[in-house]
């Protein structure tokens, strides 16, 4: 089933995308300098990961627990 139709998979993809964008912005800041267009979406995801990092980390932890046990 596609991640678009399964809510659990959709949340996993979103959380992994936010974490990946934040990591790439920290390692290679020149890649995500553009704030508009297609790369602007990834810049916004990285900004969410930077500003809401405790909440994103808690979401990743809860998602990992739910994947392991459910």
C-alpha cells in the first residue's frame, strides 16, 4: 500500500523527511539556502526540525516504538 493511503506510513515518511532535511542542512548548509521553489520545501522541513527538535525527536521515538511493537 502506498504511503499516501496509509496514515501510519505517511507520518513515518514525514518524520524521516524532516529529520533528513535537518541533518543535511547542518552538514551541508549551502544545499538548502534557497527558500523558494522546490528546494524551499526542504528548507522549510529543515526549519521545522531545527525549531521543534524536542517534539520531532519525541515523534520519532514514539514512531519507532509503534513500529517495533504494533
